C-alpha cells in the first residue's frame, strides 16, 4: 500500500495565514496554499513474488 505523508503542523500554519489574510483584507475570495507531501511506498506495494509458493 502506498500512502502520503504531510506535515500537519505546516498545514495548520498555512491555513491560519490564509485565514488572517482574508480577515485583514476583508476578502471573501478563495485562496490556496501548497504544502509539500512525501509519497511513502510500503513493502506491500508491487507485483507479487512469483517464486513464492501459493497457498491453495
């Protein structure tokens, strides 16, 4: 299984920055903030080993 890791502290900081900016500028528009993510490839990812004996 592959998953994604994000720094939730950074996500919170960016959200707060966007919120404060919207309040200060009296803006009701939308905004976005990109937070880097890291792809985590786990050992269970990939094609099964054909050499391994099947359980039947």
